[in-house]
C-alpha cells in the first residue's frame, strides 16, 4: 500500500493505450470527481503533462487502475500499466497505489449510455469517469490495494 498523507488530493489514473482518464479527490480524501483526459503521446509529453497536473492540482499521491484478469491475476496489460505507474511516480515524485479496475470502463460506459449521451459525448467522458470510479473505489476500499 502506498504511504499517502492522510490529507491531500489524490490523482486517479485510468490507463489506456491511446488515452488516460484522470480524476481527483478532495483534500479530505472522501469524494472523487472527474478531471481530464490526456492523449498518450511520448514519454516526454506524458511526463510534462502529468507534472503540470500534479503541481496545479496539488496532488500528494497517485492511484493507478490495473486491469486484472478475470481470475484476479496480473496479466501482460496489467504488468505494463504497473510499470508505467511506477515510472510516473518517479517522474512526478509522488507515491503510487494500484487498484483493481476490472469493469470500470464498462461501468462508466453504461452510466453514460443510461444518461442518454451520444457516442461522441460518451467517448469524451468515458475515461475520466472510469478514473473517477477507480479513485472512489480506492478511497472506499484502501485495504484492497495491489
């Protein structure tokens, strides 16, 4: 488990091959809200973008979602996201925790579909809503970090 301060904003990260969804929580670490969606480009671009966000949002730690296998195992994609999350933690110099993100993108898509949003609007919001679900799940279940 990451050694986060008990107060301060955390950044939820929903990794994807093309996009990264982001969410933040309040300073009391009780409620997550959507923040933004980044297009993945180069490591240099990603590092600069995350550094700007961490400073602007006064982030004290990162919660990165891991897409575990159905049986709970860490497959190839989850391992790649773990490596990226650990790299990201060194770039922004903040601790990182990993949290099971199975089904969060599907849940986010269903919520957006139920809200009656068009395909384009769902795509614009899906990743940051998934990041919000990851971060809120972490806040409610800190003892289940990976």
